[in-house]
């Protein structure tokens, strides 16, 4: 999972982000459930395209909690995205399940 965060922060690209996912992983969001690397790739393509300018450079990992095979993070990206949260289930070094939610601040 740390490789997943590192790939995102170092802007290594979506293929590098996907390396930590199991082939049959499921990614759950408010919008829909993405299963398999191809669908998860589609999520990340849309997500990355929709981020505010310079978002990756302003990404702040607020918390990281791990209990067994479950990891929970909270994060923010400046004022535009004051709260994001992900929960990961990792088995044998691969993400098998992930939940995702974020709050976008209203544009004034």
C-alpha cells in the first residue's frame, strides 16, 4: 500500500499506482463499484483528470492507521479538497479491496 501512495505522490503514472492492486480487486466509491484493474484504472484516469491544478504537490496525508490487513488513511489537498478517506484491505502484498470518499469544498 505504501507503494501505491508513493506512486501517486511521485506522479509515476496510473500503471505504477495499479501495481499494488490484485487482478480481482474491488474499489468502492459513492458513485459505483469498480472491480478488476481495468475498471480501477478508469476510476484513476477520471480522478486524476479532475484534480485541481498542482493538487499532487499539495497532497497531505493526515492519518495512517493499520490493523492487520486493513489500512485506513485520511488526506487533504488544500482548501479545495479538505478531506479524503480511503480504507484498504491488503492480502499477500496486494490491495484486494478499497473504499474511497472525499469532500470537495464548495466553489465560492
